[in-house]
């Protein structure tokens, strides 16, 4: 038991959105917090009231089927038979690996992750028993048995060409390996960049619901994979993996093409406003998507502290101390961010050793 506790303590990964932790670190920060530390859409989907039966009854199989049909249509999967739904994509990646490699990872099996990226994927690969390589070179993924690519990437927005991903998937299929493409932020990109319609031997795709629809607390994600793998995943998840409220809200949101179209116009407009603020304040934008921006500054650690003291939480990276990620503000967040970036203390700090 003590070893298990130590494992959890030693492998805990820092993520954005921890407002309780921010309040401990910055006890005098003004409230409410302006949380820019995640890449979640600040314009949450305005779902209808949740039926009381969604809480009182076990979810109906027909409701899950309808959700999977909408997900297949929106994401471009061949059919609902190639879609598995779960409480977040985090739980789905190990199940995809289990489908590809069986109950145990062969000794010496290699995993490679295109990095820097979302840290939980590397954590999963190590726990599964893979010999892990984190690389910035796409071609190095071809030597692995399991390859992982976040596309577009978090936190820098790097986008790998679809043809290159399909080339890697073909290579993986030929040697019995697996490429998993995490398309958590693909909803804000033109659909031709997605490989969701190309799933098959050697290729699976993860899609996150909460980021684009601004409902991360709903905890819903999808694995797009061959139908036989989906059946195995669903057998492991059991009959009620997705809650009744999540089924109702997500099915409505996925079916709402007008909202999706409008949001794909709203987010770029918000992004241009954020870009103007950051660049006017002397911050160098080095990447991102229309849900977040990555900046690089020699005084990033001090800037993080200054933002925190002002009640604005941004995302810092221990392993990359010059980087900060900014999500999109909303409401009073715009005013508070604007005022901070225009303040004399910020100007003095930002100007130092740029």
C-alpha cells in the first residue's frame, strides 16, 4: 500500500485549472479568479434543462446509441460501431493499448510520443510497461510499437500533416503496432486535417467533448477505432459508462450544427483580440490554436507570479520555464487582463531581459 501511495505521489502531473492550489499559492489574489490556465472554450454550450429522469434512472442503451451516432457524424467516423464513449479520453487510451497488445505489454516493447505535449500520455505509457521515448522528430515514431501524436498539439498548436500520419499508420499496421492520434483540439480546425475517417488496423483516434463545447466537467470522450476494438472497450467499460446527464447534454450539443458553426466564427474573433493584447504588451506568441496561445519570455516565471498575485491564473511549465499558455478570457476577464498588461509593474517586469 505504501508503494502505491508513493507511486501516486511521485507521478502526479501538474495541469491547469487548479484554482484551490492557486488560492493557496496566492492567498491575497483578488476574487473571482480569472482562469486562463486551460484550453477550454469559455463559451459553454447552452444546453437545455436536464430531465429529472437523467438522474433517477440508469442510462438507456438507446440513448448511448444515439450519442454514438451523433459523434460518428460530427467527427467523421465510418459509423457508430467505430465509436466508444467513456467518462473522458484519459480512460480510453489504456484500453486502446490493451486491444492492440493484449493483456500484457511484450518485454522491450517501445512507445514514442511526439513531444513536448500533454504529459498524461507519457505517464500512461510508462505505467503500461513500455520503453518510452519522447521526441520532437516525427520520423522517430516509426521505430516504436506504440506511437502517440496530439494533433493539433497542446501547448504549441503544432499540426502534423494528415498524409504523414496515414503513412505512419500504414507502417504501424504492417508490423502489428498502433498509432493513436489525440484530436482533443481538432474541433477548431478544418475537418480535412482529421484522420478520424481513416481509422483501421494500426490507427485509432481520441476525441474530447469538453474542450470545444466548454463542458470539461461533464467528463466525456470518445475513442474512434475498428468495430472489434470498440466492442472490447465497451465490454471493459460496462453498460453505463456515460451518465444520463452527459448523454442528454452531449447528444444535443453534437446535433447542434448551427451552434458549432457560430462558435467556429466566435473563437477566431476572440483569439485575434487576445493576440492583440499579448503582442501589444510585448509578449512573443510562439504557437497555439483558437482556444489558447503559447508565449515565450525570459521572465516567464516572474510573469506567472505577477499574474497570480493579480488573480489571473495562466499555465506554466516546470520543464519549460520560459513558456506560458493563455486560454481565452471571457466577461470581466478581458478587462482584468487588459488592465494588468497596461499596468506599470507589468511593463517594468516584461521589459526586463526580453
